[in-house]
C-alpha cells in the first residue's frame, strides 16, 4: 500500500493519458503472437506521442515493447531493482533508467510516473503488478485506467475467474468494471485516452457488514 506522499503523487495525474505503464513477462513465451503484440503495442504508444513506463529490462516481452517505442524515437522510462538488474538485464538505451532498492520501490515509482496501466502476457509478477494497481483504483488511491491486452486468448481464464468472483458476490460488479479487457491494441488505447474515472465509490456501503 502506498504511503501518504505516494498517494498524493498518484493523484497528480495528467488529464490526458501521456504515460502508459506496461506490465509483461521478462520471458518471450512460446507463442510468436506475444512478442508481435508487444512490438505493435510499443509502436502504437509511440505513434500516439505517449511515453512507456515499464520494468526496465531488455529481455523477453519487456524488451520487445521498449525497443518498439525506442525504434520510433519515443520516450521510455524503466524502473528496475538492483537485485534484478543482472537477471532481467537492465536496458541501457532508455530515455530514463531508474535503479531502485526493492520491488515495492519499483512498483511505487512506476505508478507515480504512469497515467494508465496495461498488462500483457506474463507470469506471477505481471499479475501481481496489475492487481495491485487495480486494487488501488478500487480503493480510490488513483483514478487511472487499468486494462488487460488479451493476446491470443491468454487472459481468457483470468477474465472468467473475475466474472466468477462477481457471481460468488466476492467482487462487486462496479469494481469488476474498473478493469478493461480488449484484444485490439488501437481500440484499447482509444478507450484509455477517453477514459473517465467513476465517481468515488465506498469500499463498504453503509448497509453492508
């Protein structure tokens, strides 16, 4: 959970979505569609004069999306903890590269620099990152769009789980709607750019115990 100063930083976001934070795997995965989507997303971000915020590595899908932005002379901000600087092979060609102490610092610094969040295929880390920021949105800590780019059906089962949680009355429909899901990059970026945050919602309604 971010501290008070981080909450203030997260609240000072631009009205238009200029920096897109992308969470994705440090491995390429076993489908060419994953890397292709990462390259197309990076190119689309640059074409819209947006910046990329990401985990700072030059390998896997992380490296693919960063290189695609850089190839179009876009700006890329990477944030990587010292402990992963070698494992994820920090990208030395970025507009900005921040080496931080811990994973908590990494996520905080990425969130402070981002106006929207997109998750692509990845593993535990990717899921943890997108679910942390969607939880912050649910709690009203920030009001930025959160989304899944569902490449080749990768997130189908995750979306089914979320809908199942709604059916089980463990996730409220209004909070489920905070996470956008799309298979089309341009359509997703259009939705992000036109996103209007919902009114502040109470976590627990007065009649709920």
